[in-house]
C-alpha cells in the first residue's frame, strides 16, 4: 500500500492524528463494527459525563464515537 507523506501544519496535527487513529480502527474492524463501536463510545461518554469530573474523559469518548460513526458511514 502506497501512502504519501502528508505535510500537516503543527496546529492541525492533533486532529490529523485522531482522524488517522479512527481510520485505523475502521480499517481493522470494518464499517459496521466501527459504527456500533462508535455508538457504544458515545453512550459510555454521555453516562460518564454526568459528573463534572467525568467530563474530562466523557467528552473525548463522545467525540471519538462521533468520528467513528462518521467514518464508518461515509
């Protein structure tokens, strides 16, 4: 598999890295499993975000879940 070296600005690097992680998960698990996993992460993130301290972990879980669902559907 041939991949180009992408020149990513350093300000956008964290978002690029998260998107690459999501793409790797979708590639390894498949689209349907990625969508189900994304919905599961969103539910767990919402449940954890009920407390203020839990929001530190819950909000990133929700965002990663949303990204997995988007990547899995499109």
